[in-house]
C-alpha cells in the first residue's frame, strides 16, 4: 500500500504510519490523521472517487456507523477522523 499512499499524497493529510481499523469485519490498515472517507478512498480509489458524494457533509451519503462501547454511533465519514482500532460496523449504500 505504500505505492498507493504515494500516488494519493496530494489528497491525503500528512501521516507517518498506517493504523489498524476494522471495516465491516475486515481488518485493514489506513493512513492515520485522515478523514474516514479519505481512508476508504485509499482502500478503493475508483469506487469512492466515483461515488455520489459532496465531500462536505451536506449529502450524508458517506455516513458510517462505528462501534462505541456496546452501541453504534453514526458519523459523517468526510468530517470524522479515523482512529486507531476503530470498528466501522455499517456504511451507507453509496460507499459500501
């Protein structure tokens, strides 16, 4: 994925390492210090780049639900930063 990070350097926030997260049961590594949506784009640039998204939080098409204790918390992926160990349990259809 290092090549992927280098090719996306102009859209990713600066980062020093990849962090571990879980997305719908799959364990992946994504760049720290970035919005969740950019991390999803890092994993699948074509799908996210071509999705119907506003990138500013108005459309809610990038909503994700994360495990917070024993509850789910809804976040807007273009506005919320990824966190090490985050567990995304559901995603809106536009990005899943």
